[in-house]
C-alpha cells in the first residue's frame, strides 16, 4: 500500500488534539481561585478553564524568548517536524505539570529541558498514532530542545497555533520542506 502526503493543516489539527489529550490525561497543574474551590466541593472543573488569577506562567514571551522542543516524524510520503514553544518559565511549568510538582517546588534547568522534551515526545507519539492509518511507515525521531525559535527560511513552510496548556501559553508548530510544484 502506498502512502500519500498528508496536508500540513491536518498535522496541526492532530497536534492540537494530542496536546489537549495530554492535558486531560497526564499533566497536573495546581488549581487556583474558583477552580480550586469547586474541586474542594467535589465538583469537576474543565481542563480548559482559565485560572481565576493569572500566574506568571500565563504571560506569553516574545518570540525571541521562546524555548521549545521539536521532533521529526518521518515516513515514505511525509517528513514533518512538530514543535511546542513557550517561555522559559512556561517550560518549567510544563515540566512540573508532567512530574506532578507544585508551582513553588524547585526544578533544575536540566529537568525542565527533559520535561518539555518528554511532553513533546508524548504529544508526537499521539500524532503519529493518529496519522499512521494514512502512512504506515511513520516513525519518530528523538526530541531536541532549543532555546531559540526555528527560523523559517525559503523552502520551508510552517503552520502554528497559539494554545493554552493548563495555565501555560504555548505555540504548537508543524513545519516541513515545501513540496515541489
């Protein structure tokens, strides 16, 4: 069975779904304000609910200050790179959420890098699973962490979406080489 190229917009849509799924299943953020009060009374709160009070993590850093993890998803007909970026403090918040740590607990730079890379690895695995029925040859590369944004150069196309993952503003990205006309 031959594989076909999957449109880049479908990769981004799958990336958004996978990030939301990770938020619902694996990330634990401290609840503040009304959300914590509701949980204390036994009521469930939405994973997408905005915290009653913005924390420092909720500030979106300028693009030049975005750190993030990227991973390649390669197959016979598809060669994509998926990424998640946020501020340095957002990276620490995502890593703490993955590890189930409180916001005031210390986290080393090394653990923050490992945590964000693992978040990207989990999300990419979910995207690969979703797309594998259309391209059975898909495989994941190793996540890489970068402290500067990927530069979009001629011949590279990128789509992105700004999202909130818990209290953390993030940018999800998909990029690949432009297809020859």
